[in-house]
C-alpha cells in the first residue's frame, strides 16, 4: 500500500515538474514585440552590422556569450551582471566587445521603445544576426522572443563543460537542459569560428593523459603545426583558430565537421565527437552534407529556450549591466 502511494505521488511530482518545465518554453513566441516594439529586429540588425564591420571577431565572442549565458542558469542575461562595467571596459579581452555591442543595441532600443526589450532577447537576436553575417549571409534563422532578464548572477563557470569531458559526460550536461545529443553535435559546430587559447590544448600537444606523448587522435601534421604556435614553455598564452581550414576560419560553415572528420579538431571534445560511437555517424553525415546551416539555426533556437525566466523571477532590465532592484544579487 505504502509503495503504491509513493509510486503514485512520484508520478504526480513527475507530472508537475513536467508541466512547470513546459510552461516556460511556451512563453517564447515569434514576433513577441510586434505590438510593443515593431522595429526591434531591424534596429538590432543595424547596430550589429555596424559592430561586425568594425570588428568581425565580435561574432564568435557573441556566439560563445549566448552559449555561456543560456547554459549557466538559463538565457536570462545574468552573464552581463558579472563584475562592474568599468572592469569590463578596462579588460582588453575577446568577450569585452560583446558587452559593448550589447550596450549599443540596448541604447538604440531604449530610444525607440523605452523599457520594452529584454537584454536576454537582445543577446539572442544579436547572436542570430552575427551568425547570419559571419556565414556571409548564407543563412538566417527565425528566433522566438519574450525572455525576461534574471535578477541574479550565480557563480558562472561552475556549470560549463570542460573540453576534457567525454562525449557522454558532455551529453549529460546538455540533457540536463533538455538539449539532445543532436543539439549538442550541432551546437559544437559553433567552433567553426573563433579562437582558443593554447592552454586549453597543451595537454593534447605534449602530454596527453600523462603519456608524455601527443593525443594519438590528432593528425601528427597538425600536432607539428600547433606546437609551432603553442610552444611547450612559453610565458604567454597564444591563440589558435578553432577551425583549422584557414580559408574559412572566420566563416560559419560546415568545415568544422570536415576538420574533425580528418582528425584535425582543436579541442579534445571536438575531436571526440568524430570518434565516439554516439556521435560519429552524425559527424560524417554533416561533413558531407550541406544542411548544416539550417540545422545549426534550429539548435541555436533550442539553446535559446533553456531556463527562460517568468514574471516571478525575471524583469526587463533598464541597463543590461545591472538589475532594476537595488537588492538583487550580484
Ligand atoms: C561541450 C561544450 C563546449 C566546450 C567544452 C567549449 C569549450 C570552449 C573553449 C575551451 C574555448 C576557447 C576559449 C578561450 O580560449 O578563450 C571555446 C571557444 C568558443 N566556443 Fe566553445 N565550448 C563548448 C560549446 C560551445 C557551444 C555550444 C558554442 C556555441 C553554440 C560554442 C562557441 C564557441 C565559440 C564561438 C568560441 C570562440 C570564442 C572567440 O573566438 O572569442 N562553444 N569553447
Ligand atoms: C576577460 O574579461 C572578463 C570580464 O570582464 C574578466 O573577468 C576576465 O578576467 C578577462 N580575462 C582575461 C584573460 O583578461
Ligand atoms: C570522413 O572520413 C572518412 C574516413 O576517413 C572518409 O572516408 C570520408 O571521405 C570523410 N568525409 C569527408 C566529407 O571528408
């Protein structure tokens, strides 16, 4: 009897959790600002395009920022609360440009429709536009809006995957956010653009899993090339392209899959995608097909529904750098 009750109540809890999680996905809709800020997408695109022309590396920076924001505590712009604005301005690193572009977009939108568009939606729209621009305008996905900005910024990096995790460990982290293995394989295609610091791959070049040898899954020619760019003993942390096809390192395209299919992946997790039984077939399919761009767009939309906030725990921030309430956690 007791066992029966607990199975029943477990089922009820399960269904309750299911309905809660479904409630918030449903909040996003296409064109949610069509009454309140009809020009939002044109305004965002205009400011983004100016930023991209000035500095195309804002594309990989923003794509990564979108991933980190959505993965840590949901797509709620909580990442933008981190630190003070002066620190961000003073730090000359790659992500900084992302923050400044977001401020420019927020300012332009506040002029046109004050207090209407959330910073979380600005990130999602700007990222979509940068994917379009960095693909040479070969692709454009529609992305639903209606996200609210979070009121707290939790310890950020804690819940982000490390490049040394296995495919199944990484898949488990995606599953926790209701993202499938296919989503994971497609989203890691984000590594078709941008750069990584040598420190993330030194183990693969010199001492893989304490063997004193390079990672056997990396093309030996690539090992040689990368050793030149990332010397074992160096006082500075160099940077290398994530897409080693130099003709498309800065272009969002399918070449990432061709690279990993030829043992030329940069991060350990990138290469594992091509070698692990769970993901191998999808990688070879993507490497030869040309539907990557459309599928990547759909996966980016899926990523954009993770942990969306509602009126209870979210708001439309006046400034993307701080929440409206004095007492919000920072
Ligand atoms: C298992 C998941 C992932 C891991 C372990 C991972 C890891 C990394 C690492 C270590 C870097 C280099 C950072 C640096 O040296 O500063 C990087 C860069 C990057 N990642 Fe990922 N990443 C993952 C998933 C994703 C996803 C899902 C996306 C986007 C959809 C993404 C987009 C990027 C981009 C665009 C860059 C280049 C940033 C730039 O050039 O400024 N990553 N990633
Ligand atoms: C990059 O900027 C962030 C945000 O301001 C900062 O926390 C981080 O320390 C900076 N990283 C480097 C390598 O300067
Ligand atoms: C992927 O790798 C396999 C095995 O090395 C090879 O036969 C195939 O041609 C590669 N596909 C592409 C599109 O590069």
